[in-house]
C-alpha cells in the first residue's frame, strides 16, 4: 500500500474541519452530490435538496472505495442501503434519497434557496445555548440503550433549566413576547 495517496491527508483535514462546523450544519443540495461531496452533505445535521439532485458513491467504478465517507453514510441511512450504494456505485435521485431517510426536505429547484433560508431562520430563532446542548446530547446518546441515554439526558435537563436562555424563554412565553436570547 502506498505511503501517501494524493488527497487523503487533505480529505482527513477537511472532514475533521467540517465535523467541527457548528455555524452551518445544513446544506442546500442542487444537482450532483457524489463521492466526497455526498459525504460532506451527510455530515451535516440537516439536508435540503432540490428534486433534480442526484446522490451516489461512484468510487467503486474507478477501482476505489468510499472509505472516508463510510461513517456519514452508515449514520444517515440503513446499513444495507449504504452498502448497496458503495458496492454498486448506483446513483439515486432526490425522491429515492428522501425514501432512504437522509434528506430533511425535498423542494423544487426554484424553491431551494428560500427553503434553506427559512430553515436557517427557524434554527437561528432558537436559543443558541439550548440548541448547542440539545444537539450535543442528541449525538452523545445516539446508539445508546434507552436506560443509558436517559441517564445522560436527565442531568442535561437540570443544566438546561439553569440557563439564562431558559429563564428568558419561559418569561417571554408567559409575557407573550419574543425571547431575547443571550446564548447563556
């Protein structure tokens, strides 16, 4: 096996960097979303795609395997679906991708930018501290047995209720006004 394969080091750095992105955890996909681009999209929390998008892992067709995107593929769809895509190089359209379960929403191409802006606005309107703790808890408990997950989540509820944003959110609700988040 060669000691250095061009692109591997930069792909590792790119995937680590993208995994740390908290400011843009959702992409808008239009057109081809293949190979590494597919892996990057699946590494995002939410994926909005236009109905003319195509997804796939064509690496096997050129004698390679999608090693670096195996994790996001297996975490975004049933394993047999992921393996089929990786073993065959088959491409799927947005409707089938939606049935596989890795898309948040499918829209007409002309509606993609608006749909992504609406989703972005909805996410931005939430408490940053609640969103951060909630997202971290979601991923921390993924794959745990229910009793283990609840043992992690129960103390998080105590932490969350002690946040300034929780106090502000409840107060704003009672006063029938929009909350003013501090992120604390």
